[in-house]
C-alpha cells in the first residue's frame, strides 16, 4: 500500500531595515537621472539611425532630432575627422561613442546615489 506524503513549507518574511532601503529622495533623484540619461541615449540612438540611413534634414522630425542631439554628440566630433554632411548615408562613430559614454555616466551616477544604502547594510 502506497503512503501519501504531504510536505508543508512555511515562508517567513523578513523585514528590511530602514537604512538599507535608501531614502525616498535618493531614489527619486536616481530615477530622474536614469530618465534624463535614457532620454539622451535614445535621442543619440535615433540620430545614429537617421544618419546611417541618410535621412533628409529638410524633414521637420529629422531636423529636430539632429538639432536636439547635436549638443550631446558635438564633444565627440573631433575624434575621427568629422565632416558634417546630411542626406548622405554615414556611419557616425562619434555618436556611437557618445551613446556609450552617456550610458556609462548615467550608470555611474545612479550607482553612486545608491552607495549610502549599500554601505549601511554591511
């Protein structure tokens, strides 16, 4: 005769100390930094795709993207002998590097904002 075995598990929820949660203001600032950094990276990503496809600058949307993203991409234009040409398909290395740099800066700021909460848990 087969026996029926029943297993019972108890889940105990542990309360997280207030110090390890991080303050609401720190979380808010980290969220704002993430949003702004993501917006810049997305804007540069759209610029990269439009440049790669040789989008016409006379189009309103394309002109807006080029104008709005230029201040963020401009610091990297001198790296590879940049020549500004619109309407011609171009692989813009400078914009790719800008995307990586701004993503890393955003990640570093958000990580640093979370440091106090990680320090208090140790």
